[in-house]
C-alpha cells in the first residue's frame, strides 16, 4: 500500500508539473490569408510563445513557417517579418534575434500597419535582399509582466502577422490566431509525465500480482 501511495504521489507530481509547463507555452497558428491572390491553403506556420523561467518579465518567441513557405524580404511599410501587440503598450527590449532579421531595441509601442489586419505595436523586419529563411526566434523583455494583445478582424482575433512568399508564388500578409486545445509540454515535462505514467503502470502490475496470489 505504501509503495502504491508513493507511486501515486509521483504520478500526481509529474502531472502537475506537466500541466504547469503546458500553461506556459502557447501556440498561435497562421491561418488567415491576406496575400495578393491568396497564398494557398493554411496553416502557413506557427508562433510559439513561452514564459521564460530564467528571466523575469520575458517572453520567448519561436516563429516557424510551414514547408514550402518563406518570409518575404521587403521594405514595404505595410509588410514585415512579424508584427504583434502587448497589453499596456510597454517599452520592450528585443534580444536573441539572429541575422538577417532586424528590430529596434529598446522598442516603444508604435503604430505599425500590417495590410489586411490593421495596426500593431511592435515590428521585426526582414530587409530587402535577404536570403529566404523560414524560421527565427527572439526574446522580448519588459519592466513588468508581458501579455499579448490582438486585433479583431472579422470573427478572428489576430495576434501576429507576417509577410510570406507562399509556396504557390504569391506574397502578402498572413495572420495568426490562438490555437485551441491548450499549450505544448516542454521536454522536461514530457520526462516527468513519462515517469509518472511508468509509476502508475508498475503500481497496477503489482496490484494485479497480489490479486492473482489471493485467488
């Protein structure tokens, strides 16, 4: 009984850690198409946003396009590598952004137009003449907690926009909405949950052996 209780506690702890980590990672999916002539059938990619556990008031962003899609390099003032907004319009510091992407930092909230989706506060650019990347990542840090904001376009809440070169050859902005179905567990959380489920399986096997011995 003690062994089963300990295994049950381990399972509960693993699941609680997994649930906490899942709550920290949120996925937004590029499904809304404002390309000239349309960019095809989405989803076109994702933005995964995670609360940074090691740095206070920091969000980690990973932007990944689907196979065949690339970011469109342009100096057009209405088309950018990424636009987004934050509640309260704080000034943020952007770090960890790799070349060829560019962003002013610190960056005060402004009014950046994203054709088809309205205006957003913050912007990351891909200068004209750059290669054709399909992913990038960065950190945004503020003086206080950061919460993503959105624009309502039709029936959709648009959290991010990006300008892509579609697999069908068309270009233009696409918008990301919140993915339904919860967050994404981090690798450490998967390990904890596997340990917990393994413990539950061992407890069930032990109980079955005891039942057979008494039969």
